[in-house]
C-alpha cells in the first residue's frame, strides 16, 4: 500500500510539471504582449498598424500607414525609437537577419531574426515607398520625450 501511495505521488508530480512549465511560458509571453501594448497605447499609435512582434527576442516593429510613423521596440535593452517614414532607407535581408536601416545617427539600424513573418513585414513596408507622407509632427521627438529613447 505504501508503495502504491509513493508511486501515485511521484506520477502526479511528473504530470503537473509540464503544466507549470507551460503556464510559466504562457505568462511570460502574455507579459511581453502587455508591455508592447502599453507602449503603443502611451504613444497613441492607432488601430491601423502593421506590426511584427517576436516575443522570443523581445523585439517588435510597428508601422502606422496612415501617418507614416515607425516605432521600434527592444525590450531587452529597453530601447524604444520612433521614426518618420522618410527616415527609413530600406531593409537588408541576410540569411538569418533582417536589418531595417534608418537615417538616424543615434539608432541607424534595427535588426530582427529572419523568418517568413519578418520578411513579410519588410515587403509591406516596401509597398508604401511611393506614398507621400506629410511631416505634420516630429514622431521621433514625441517618442524621445515619452520614453527617453536610446
């Protein structure tokens, strides 16, 4: 009887372990999602946003096609930068990395791991190259004042 109880207690520990691991992973990704959403709301980035979010690398990039504003977020370095579409100079696609280039001395590039979704994001940005965005506001300055970006 004692062996049976011991065996049952061991099996319940092993069966609940994956549940705890998956719960932790889910909570981690939910916290990353909430942090990103909070930043977007603080900036007032708008609902019509094209985004690429990689919760594993804790990096994301967001584009507002209505205003031409681009927001990069790196939660690892707590680095948040804003650019106008005119600051964007293109995407370099390497085997494993996509580098988005900007005309900014302080933050000239933003790198992402290359996968289908990040490549799709670059293609979406490239479709807007011929749009004419008016420089109504200085989005970079707004982001710097809000977040003290790097």
